[in-house]
């Protein structure tokens, strides 16, 4: 029997693949009282489908992943758009000609004009060493100060100059009026929600599930119990918690607190997500899930995101110290793998995986095992 620790994308994909393609038995455990990991969603008191751990928009260029997820849900096309409230105006994110025109009263109409504007405003930094340099190279000083610096300080409680360039490199800059947040070929939301998708994935005669079950609790089971002697373990929780007894230190994460508010109006926002870069506002963004799910209701629920240093581990902090510490965990993981323990997923690999990358990563692992 295989043991899968964690019922998020990584755990559910591995469980399904082991059961369906290898015909092997799998026990999936999760310490939470629900499946789906951080993609978990539910109907709130007003009957609105809302995410518990932050809004999730599916997008991918990976046709294997896209075909794979079709097997577990029908999908509703949805292209995510984000606006940012800057100097009292709503402007598109990522930066595009409309963003610049609205903020500076320019009249940029062509790609060439936008390239010229960027050429005149950005700084010639070819190999950014941190997120400030990455932003200066991409959008220039004025936009950096208005849209990115304070948002990033709120989100990370660090100056962008202290953060690795990867954080800001996630944000593209557009020379056309393209205002979709993602440009991937496939962009959609599961019609019945993410939790229903994971239920379908785990619905297999060879898969059993135990919720409210922490991996550490298994040690108290009788030594003859199959859960104590699995043929393989797939661990999708925090790698630093797995190796806690080695005392080499905790990996750092940023967390978020989500405040849900239900309003007596069918729709509030102009876009599903509005960003708030202002240092005067304590939240970073507000998302209105109905705009993405397409649900009809006379009410709407909005979710405000407040960055926190404590709480659920959401974002790995890519500082040199954390990355060095992770390297130590990675070598411990390599020796553990010889005993049949595999570390997979965003917490076990200390990576910022988008959903499609988490699916692809888990599929690649089961390919190797096959
Ligand atoms: P997780 O979802 O974290 O699952 C790990 C599971 O393991 C959890 O259920 C946990 O309870 C369980 N577990 C941990 N330790 C133990 C233990 N000791 N015993 C038992 N169980 C344990 N991606 C996108 O593509 N689009 C988006 O719009 C998007 N939005 C996001 C917004 C936020 C705020 C965040 C944080 C992430 C977002 N993502 C998005 C990324 C997406 O959430 C991840 O790709 C995905 O959740 C990764 O799945 P996973 O299974 O690796 O990890
Ligand atoms: N960011 C910013 N201003 C914005 C949007 C993003 O400064 O309006 C920065 C911020 O540091 C953020 C990073 O870009 O953490 C990545 O943004 P993304 O929207 O991808 O963040 P996520 O959805 O992962 O929270």
C-alpha cells in the first residue's frame, strides 16, 4: 500500500495515478478536515461558492495538464483581469498602454510608441539582482513607485531590493492593449468548483481517505497497521516539518489572512480582482469570486487579502538564507527517497507552483515511478 500525505493537487494526482495506472492501493491522509489543499472551495452562508485559502484561477499552456483535468470536471472558460487603484484611478495590471495613458495622460496607440515610452522610462539593467532592479528594468522608476514598491512591501514586509528578482519577474509588461492577467492558451474555472474536482479524483475503489489525520499521528498506530508499513510514502507537506527532529531550522513563509464580506448587491467590482498598492490601505487586493465562477445570485461575497508573517504557509520567501537552508533539506530528501519516501508539491519542494505546474510535477513523478 502507498501512503499519500496531503490531499491537495499533488496528493490527489499521485493517488489517482497510482490507483488508475498502476492498479495499486493508496491511503490518502490530510490533517485538515477537507480535501483540495489550498484550492479548497465551499458554499458560504449566502450560497456563494468561495475559496477558503485565496482565489484560484486556472491557466496553462500545458496540453497534457489541460487534457488531464478535463477527466475530472467540466470547465467554464474564464479569462482573469486585474485592475489596480492608483492615484484614484483603476488601471490594468500587467502594465500596458492603457495603464500608462490613464496615469500620465499620454496617448500611446501603437506598440512602437509603447516601446519608446518603456525605452525612455526603464533602466538598462540586463541582469537584475533583486526585485527592485527587476521592476526598474521592466516598468521604470515612476510606475515602480506607484504600483509595485508599496504593494510588494505590504505583501512581503521587505523592500523589493531585499527580494530575489523572481518575485517581480512574475509580472509581465505588455506593449499591446492585451489586458488579460494571463495569456495562456487554456484559461478556465471548474464548473462545480475545485473541491468537487478533487472529490472526483479521489473517487476510485483503490483509494481510501482519512481526514483530520496528521502524518505524525500514524506513529501511534499498531506496528502491524498497513499505514505504518507503506511500500512508498508521498509527502506533500512542509519538508522542514518532516525533518523537524534534525533541528536545522524552519523555512520561512509569507502568509495571508482572508476577510470575507457578503454584500446585498449582485456585483461590486469592475474586475474580479482589484489591487491596492497604496500604503494607506492594509489589504493588498480584493477579489469577487462570482465574477470568475459566473454564479448567479442577488448577493455577492468579496475577499480582502491581508499579508501576515504568521499563519498558513503560502509563499516561500526566496531569500539567499532560505534557499541555502532548503538545499540542506533537499539532500536529506534525496537519502530518504532511497527508503521509498518522495517529497512532492509546493510545501515539500519549497517552490511557488501554479496549479498547472503542481499537476505537471506530480504527473512527472508518477511517470518516473512507472
Ligand atoms: P497544497 O495545496 O498546500 O496541499 C498540501 C496538503 O498537505 C494540504 O491539504 C495540507 O493540509 C496537507 N498536509 C500538510 N502537512 C501534513 C501533515 N503533516 N499531515 C497530513 N496532511 C498534511 N495557482 C494558480 O494556478 N492560479 C491561481 O490563481 C492561484 N492562486 C493562489 C493564491 C494563493 C493565495 C496561493 C497561496 C496559491 C495560489 N495558487 C494559484 C497556487 C496553488 O494553490 C498551488 O499550486 C496548489 O495548492 C499546490 O498544491 P499542493 O498539493 O502542492 O499543495
Ligand atoms: N505585485 C505588485 N503590484 C501589483 C501586483 C503584483 O507589486 O499590482 C508584485 C508583488 O510583489 C507580488 C508579485 O508582484 O507578490 C507577484 O504578483 P502576483 O499577482 O503573481 O502574486 P500572487 O498572485 O502570486 O499573489
